[in-house]
């Protein structure tokens, strides 16, 4: 368990996916560039390949953790983490996104 104070350190923001490419990683992953408005852009190396087609994600608004320490994944560097839910046995993946228009960079509480 984490404390409430520890949870408050997690900075989750809404970003818009502005580009998607295949990542150069051992596992099938995408290199996704996100625009967080005034926070600027960040790159996520995400294991969404095989669950989504590039064209299904491009332009989508998603929730992402933006204050993670950058993580090297092979030659790639991931600067944030896109939030997604995974269902039971069939492991269906669903990216978390807002249900209405919201500004890029909006904080998720």
C-alpha cells in the first residue's frame, strides 16, 4: 500500500497523441509522441502494438503519467507512461481517455 501523500506525487495529465512509429525494442511496441500543451511534448514507449493500429490512436486524447524518471528500453527512451486498463483472461487493452473535450495538459485527480 502507498500513502495518500505518495499517491499525490503521481502527476497524471491529458495529452494528445501527435505521432506514432514502431519502436526499436525487443517486444512489439510503439514510440508515441504526446502533446501536453504548456508542459510540452513527451515520448512514450508503449506496449500497445498488437492491441491498436497506429491510425486508431493518432489524434486521441489519453491520460499519461508525466513525472516518471526516463526509462531506457533498448535504444529507445520513454519519458511518460500512457494509462490503460487490461481486462481479464482475453487481456483486452483499453487506453484511458476523457469522455469530453478537455485541454491538453489538464491534471487528472
